[in-house]
C-alpha cells in the first residue's frame, strides 16, 4: 500500500511528486504516455517564472521530470481505468486489470484537445488534420494552412506556423479573439496571417488528404470553399477524468476541488487542467500539484 498514487506526470503530477517525496511520502506516479503532459508540444514557453529567456516545453518538462526522479520518484507507465474509494483506502485499477492500493490519490491527468466534430476531421488526422503545430508545422513549408480557434493556443500556434507556411488563415467563430492582447498583436503584425472571422468550419474536404474546407459565415449564412493543405484545430480542451468517481465531477466532467485541491471524496485530490475553473497555466498546475501533495501529507497524518 502506497501513501500516495499520482495519476499523470505533467506539471501538476511532477510537482506533486517533488513535494510529496520531499515530505517523506512513499509515492508512485502513473503516466499513460511519456512524462511531460501537453506542455511538451509547446514550441516556446515564455511565462514560466525563473527562465528569463523562452525555453521549449519539452526542455522545461524534461527538467521537471529529471528533478522528480533525482529526488527518488518512481514513474510507471500505465493507463488508469478507475479510482475507487473503499473504507479509507483507494483501489487504483489499471487497464490490464492490475490493482494498486494507496491511502491517497492525486488526479493530475490534464486535458485533451477538443474536436470540431465535423466531417473529414477524424478521417484526415495525420493527413492534413493536426492538433500540434510544433509537431507537424514543418510539413507545411511554403504551403497554405488554416488554424481554427480564437483562444491563446490558436493565436500562438498560428504565429508559430508562419515560420513555415506561406499563408495561415485564422478562422474564428466570433468577431473577437479570446486570446490575450500580446498574442493578438503578434497575429495582427504578421503579413502571413489572414483572419477569417464570424466563420465556422462545416467540413474538411479532400480525396485522400486535406485539400480544403467548407466554411459558413455565421452572420450572413453564406457558404464558401477555401483551399488549404493543412488544418490545425485549437478549440479548447476536455478534461481527462473518465476514470474518476462521478461524485467529484461537475456537468462538464471537470473535477470540483476546494482551494486546497480536495475533492468531495476524503483523500482524493485533483490538480491542474482537469479541475473545474482551471486557467490552464503551467505555473498554476505546478502550484496546485504542490498544494495537493502537502494536503495529502496532512491527510495521512490525520491533520485535516
Ligand atoms: P480556449 O481558451 O478555451 O479557447 C478555445 C477557442 O476555440 C475559443 O476562441 C472558442 O471560441 C473556440 N471554439 C471552441 N469550440 C469551438 C467550436 N466547436 N468551433 C469553433 N470554435 C470553437 O482554449 P485554448 O486557446 O486552447 O486555451 C486553453 C487554456 O490554455 C486557456 O486558459 C489559455 O489561456 C491557456 N493557454 C495559455 C497560453 C499562454 O499563456 N501563453 C497558451 C496557450 C493556452 P469562443 O471564443 O467563441 O468561445
């Protein structure tokens, strides 16, 4: 029986491990993919305190992982299917059927890219549809791309794509971007980005790969076709919470926590992008992971 099982090895999970292990907890981190979380796909991080110069998401998360491992964190690969509370202990069941037990659990599995759910989207993933400009941007050198969305991710990634693409259409369903001013200014200053506002994608078209989009202007109702070689979809995230008890989730299936990262279930904590109201910032996920680990420590000692 472990003191603590942390599910997820992104900024929240790794920070929880660093704080938990330094508090003397016998803990284990379980990660479905490779450690680092979504951040490893970020080309440049310029708002994580302590780094005057931007660094890549991959480098930041490699450093976090190295720090956690140096302190003695064990990270195992696995897909957690369920976390169930029973008489003051937790059973963590893996997809293969293996069950591990712990006194406390921190859920830190973040969120996944939301889909547009239009025809052609699933079909052309890897053939012109992408959710990662850092991964796939270089395939679009001197070609034409579309970015869908109006939040920080869409603005940041559209700007990143101008390193390669000859033209980037930035397609947003409203006439105002949601992203912050500094990113809006960067987009406005680029002669390679063409905003397409008040517009939604109705379908992603092509014979064997993406060749174009069918668009609809939501104000006029007019439909049009736009030729593009690739489409990058950044319309938000859905929390990865399918393995958690329904009683800790809200109507959006995000985890409800108090200011100390405690859920409704004593001993079960959540930190990072999966929690309701998250602002999805690396520094916030890291801070929440630290809080959750210190709370888990207090809970085990019977202090809370
Ligand atoms: P977001 O802020 O939720 O924005 C999603 C965007 O997609 C919105 O503009 C939304 O339009 C649009 N959208 C949603 N569903 C859509 C649909 N079905 N069809 C068309 N458009 C749709 O998501 P995000 O940009 O990925 O950012 C997520 C979080 O990460 C935010 O809290 C953000 O601040 C943070 N983040 C921060 C940084 C940074 O600090 N540098 C970088 C990246 C992300 P509406 O605006 O009309 O709702």
